[in-house]
């Protein structure tokens, strides 16, 4: 695995951990200003995501895990991370196919687009 692939796979898992913990600070730091997310919830902006995490409460039993992660570099300053996501809370597990588009900036890798499709 290349350095870019390893770095982005690690950031992706940190993002999934931050999602489970409702860690708004992670999303504020790692989402680009033009970030958007898409899924069964519709299309939402960076500010909507930040508001959701700031206003929510974490469930200490929730766990998110990326499986079969594939990182596809898009030149020197971009990449797509694709994987199967499982989210478990207690005895309940949900699964999605997910992809995240990253852009490298002077401040590091930033999430530009997140897309999740329920399985």
C-alpha cells in the first residue's frame, strides 16, 4: 500500500470513528469549505453536517468499520476512497457502500464529497 493509500485509509477510519462519536471538531477540520455529502438523507452541505454533529449526541455502543478499502489516486492532489461500511449499535448492524473524494491542500487532505448507498 502506498503512503497516500495508507494515509487516506487512516483518515477515512478516523472520520468513521468521529461520526460514531459525533465529533464535530473532526469534520470542521477535515471537510473542505465546498464539502457536500449525499445519501438516502439527500444532499447536505458542510454547514448542515457541522450543525448535525454539534447538536447530536454520541451512542457509546456505536461502531463504524470500513471493509475492503480501495484508494484510487486522482493525480498528485486528489483521490477517491471506496469501501463497504458497517455500522453496529448493540445487536443492530447496517451496511452501506461508501466513497469519499479527497483533495490535498496546503493544510493536508480534505474531504470534498462523501457518498453513501445503503445495502
